[in-house]
C-alpha cells in the first residue's frame, strides 16, 4: 500500500484533538480523527469553559500556549457563530494561586478588594476573559474540521502502533486515556462535576473563589444557562453525577447569589480532566517510521491552551515531514 506523506491520524475528538485536526487540515494535511466515545460524551463537552490555566504545568510552556490561545479566541469572538465571547471575570484567592500569573497574559485586568464583594481574601482581581460556550463552540469546531475534509471514526484503539502504516503520523490527544493508550502511568483523572441552571437576568460577569480543595465555587453565565461549579477530585474515575456534589455546589453558589436557588437545574455533567505533573507535548518515534506527537496532560486547562498547543503540534509535524 502506498502511504502519502501527509496522511495523519488524530486520536481524540475533544477540544485538543479537534484544534489539532483543524490546524493540520488548514495546512493541507489529510486528517482522520479517531475517538473511542461519541462526540457528546467527551470530557470537553461537559466543561464550563473559560480561558484560565488550571492544574496545567509547567507554567512557562503553559503561559506561551495560553497567550496564543487567548489571541485566537479574540479573533474567533468576531464570529458570532463561534460561541466565543469576552466577559468580566472576578477571581478571589483565599490561598496563594499558582495560576495567578495568567492575569499578566490578558489585555485587561485590575486588582480589586475582595471584601467589597463579600469575599475577604488574600488577593482578588478582575480580568476580561474569553468564555467558550461549549454547546456552540464544539459543534462549530467539529463542523470546520468536517468542512475541510476531516474524517471521523468512533473506534476503540489499543495503541498508536496499529495506525501504521496506513498513516504517516499519529497525533495523540487521548487525554486521560493516555494511561492505557500509550501506557503512561503519570496520567491520572481529575474528576470535575458542574451544574447547569436556568439563566437569571442581570448577571453579566463570572466569578471564581480559589482555594486548594477538592471543591470550589464557580459561577459562569453563558448564553442559555449558568454553569455552577465545581469539583476537582484527583484520582476518581467515576463519571456518574453525584447528588451530594450537586447539592453542595448549588449551596456554595447561592451564598453569593441567593436567586440561583430558584433556578431550574437543567443538567449535571461530569468529565475527567487529564492530570499530569507536566503536559506532554513532544514527538516520539515508537518504531521505525512510526512517529507519534503526544499532546495530553493539560489538567483543567484544555480550552485555555488548545490553540497554542495545536500550533506547536503543526510545527512538529511539518518539521518531521521536512526532515524525511
């Protein structure tokens, strides 16, 4: 079988996989996207997404990818169909925040007094951030991949080696599935549960109360609902929604906006963020003429770094092909 040099398999159809597929297709590559689960069941579809790095390391690389992604969202916000828009976000840090550097990556931010907003804390600031309305953005992203000729296959894979020699290159965006897909023991799940409630009038900013616990307070108004969060439970694999988590999430959020208690609960969603001590983004040769570009381990920062990481994946792919 003759294999074209530019035929590429992307494993994973979450935000990481789709952004990589889009960049590769725009550059003229032939792309097939594999996923073991249907589109609606991906962790990316369960997210209440806004731009801010969360449990993604190391900071220097994450900062670069985050800024590139911020700039890409700024451009996408000009397209009303994208589901990306800018919104004021207030962040209240009850403890030192290892992602506080992110405020220096945005175009607009200022320090505020948390006590003024009912949250006495060590540090607080207001930033203008991209919000990614997932129910709009992810289908928009998938449609762009489809329009450029991307092929989608829902199929379980034991590992990347089975994709050769049909494909000349594999992009591994398998998320927490990398534990088994490439036998990486450094990958672990970070279980996140959020609650979607009906919108209330006049809530035009989001807020996050940060502390180093498994639960946190997030209020994120979107176009058709409000996302309430959340949990960050390391090592838990279960994706069933917990009523106890739902009740405590709603209780925490209603402390700040009592009217949220009268909202209709539209749904709960659980996703497994791909935890790792460091993001793995690198080219590996797993066998003769079997190159794999790994792009996983982004913690809760997938939407924040996705487009910056896709830029680096494309550069690595073209560098590999150029060297052949």
